[in-house]
C-alpha cells in the first residue's frame, strides 16, 4: 500500500498525513479560539513542541503567528 501511494502521489503516507494535519490545523487556527495546544491535539499531535516544529516546517511560521495573521474576522 505504501509503495502504491508513493508511486501515485510521489509522497509517502507520512508526508500526506502531515499535510492533512497541517491543513486542518490552519483551519482551526483561523476559525476557532482553541488554544494552540488544543489544536495540536485535535489534529492528532499531542506534543505541543513537536506540533509547532511540524507546523513551522510546513508553513514557515509558528501556529500563533499564523493565527495572528490569518484570523477570520466576523462580517
């Protein structure tokens, strides 16, 4: 299965899972007031420090900075 996924997508299952987690984390950071540690748990990364590292590597900024720059404002 892992080989088929890699052949089809050019990425590992782990990379795809990480991308999905980061996408969902970005949504939660924009749309909710959950603490960053709770967002980490919601996307399946219980270790706050590891979550921050993964998020920063994928997005180029910390989750808190992303939230500050991308928070949805009520209409």
